C-alpha cells in the first residue's frame, strides 16, 4: 500500500462518499434514486448507542473540575504515570522500555514490511502517530507534515496536580528522555527507518522526523 493510500485511509472519514454535485433531490425528476445516499458517513452508523455512551463519558469527564479540570485522557495519563513511577522507583525503566518495544513487535514487523515494499519511511510515522489510538488518545495535540510529526507532551496538567499531594515525583522532561524518546527510537529501529526525535523542549512540543 502506498504512503498516499495509507494517509488517505488515515485522514478520510470511514465510509466517506462523494457528495452530490447539485441538482434535484433524491426521488425528484432529474435527481438520484429515492433514498440515495448523497452525504458522508460518520463511521458510527449502527453504533448509535455506543456513540451516545461515549459522548456521555466525555461530558462527565470534562465536568469534573475538582481538584483540577480533567481532560479526556486523564485516566490514561494516570495509568501511564503509575507504571513509570514504579519502574523508576525500582530501577527498571530500561527494562520497561524494552518490554514495550517487544510487545509492539507484531505491529512494527507489519510496518517494516510496508516500508521495505514501498521504500517510504513516512509509513513509520503514519503507523506510530496517525493510525494508533495509543497516540491520539494520549496526546490530544498533534501536528502533521511530510516526514514530521509534532505533538505536545500530555502530562503537565496531571503532574501539577499530583505533585501537590506527593503522588508522583516524575517530570515531563524525565518522562520524555527516559520513556517517550527511547520508545520511539526503538520502534524506528524495529521498523528499519532512521528517525530523529527531539530532546525535551521547554514549551512541551516534541518532534519526530524521518527522511
């Protein structure tokens, strides 16, 4: 599959169909057949109940403003911080990173095959950042460009709240240098691409690049 095809699959709504080019509505002389679909699928057709439950959870989460305003990734952030704190306290961070990279082997092997077939290193970025909920459910702000993904570290809000009560002693810089960056470089090595991942930046925006 080409990079263009992968990107189209990533960025286009599931089931998107061309909209009508104008003219009479369905069922009218000169228009499309009755009940013809002329819009764009949302991807939740037939899953309305599931969609409603999901929206309810989002609203309930955003309404939770005590002791701090919660974001929709709050529980995921805390689960990740808890695991990293354990690894740090027991001197197991390198092993934790290696374990994560190992568990991703089925997916990195798949991406490696696509890269080898197409010669396009961009596939690594698409696979790691665009097509996996592991990234976009954790990092709520990501920017994309050819050969580049840029995202804001998602941990600041929860760390500020948990530092006040002594729950975690991690910092965003420590997390990036000891968890995020080594993992991304490990994924890239497994996929067989050269990836440059920025060191920690004071504004919290990090970058991964391939040629």
